[in-house]
C-alpha cells in the first residue's frame, strides 16, 4: 500500500511539473533536464562502484552542465562545441588520474567517460529538441514523452496478459514479444495521430511522423534493455531510490536515453539541413 501511495504521489506531482517545464521551455527546461542528467549520472557512477570502479563524479557533473549549455542553443554549431568538450574531457580526466594515483586507472577513466556519454550526451539531446520545438512551433519532445510512456504501458498490459515468449529473459525476464510489438504499434500511432491533429507542426510530414514513431517504439525499448543490462550486471533491482516506488532516475528516463538521440540525429541529417 505504501508503494502504491508513493507511485501516485510521484505521478501527481511529477506529471504537471514536467508538462509545465516543457511549455515554459528553455532555460527552465534545460535547467531541470540538467538536474535530471546529474542525478542519472550519479546513479550510473554508484552502480559502477559496485564493480570496483572509482569514477570522477565531480568532473562528470561539471561536464554534464557544460553539455547542457551546449545543447541549449546558446552557442552556434553546438555539435562542434560538444565534441570539443569531449576532447577536453579526455585530457582532464587523464590529468586528474595522474595526480590522484588511484588504483584501477583504466576502469576509473572508462566508467567516468561511459557515464558522460551514456547520460548527458544522450539524454541532453532533448534540450536541443525542445529548442527546435520553440523555433518551428512544434511539439516533438512532448509527443515523444507521451509516446514512450504509452509504449511502456501497452507493453506491460499486453505482455502481462498475452505475452508468453520472452525476448531476452537473461536481461529482462518479464519483457515479451507480444508486449514489445504492442508498445511499438502504440508509439507509432501516437505520432501519426498527433501529426494528423496538427500537433507536430507544419514542418514535419506524415513520413517524418512514421519515422519518429518507429524510432520511439524501437529505441525506447532498447534503452530499457540497456539499463536492465547494467542493473543485472551489478545485481540491483533499481538504479536508485530517489523516486521512491518508481526507482531511480535512470529507471524513469531509460526509454529516452536512446530514442531522443536517434530522433535528434534524424532531424539533423534529414530535416534541419534542408
């Protein structure tokens, strides 16, 4: 009963807050996303410590903030800025490890960078997507949020009721093919419906909506599997307990870790360069 109350409290407070941040837009949306990324990165580093690693948390948090600033659109050519930050990070992390002289240097450096690439570099793309929503009067980010959420609900409902054949039982024992396909279809339908209602804006075609929906349906579930793989390796049920019954930040945002960057890449290559 306490767990159910905890879930309800998070939903009652979290959903209006998240929607409000979205409609207010940047810089508030960027600030809140930055805090989420820092929390997610902290959870990643906590899991990596269970494998004997000693990642540089403070450095990771600083780079996360700089990545968020780059994605927010304050600088032109943000892709170059982010690549520059990554190159600078390589030099800085090696320099720090040389000074600290800690054991397991290779593992420390590797987990520090994997955390930066896995959380802020990937999840931070929604900051840029939100900025593009503002410029093109569209709602890609909000539709993506709704799409991955309904995908998760559909996968759980249909998978629980009719899903017998599991996809990867070693990594995620409860996920079935029926649930996965159902989630994909729902994600696709959300983007198609929102396009037909004009919610995606005039910039995007029906073909784009189908691509967005397909990306959401496939990569949101892949992100879920990726996080489950990490949790399985360190033998934990949740990435953290910040959100009480909902688990940790990575547990709630794992679906966006792969889906948001893939939509970002699609837009950069096929839409924004036109």
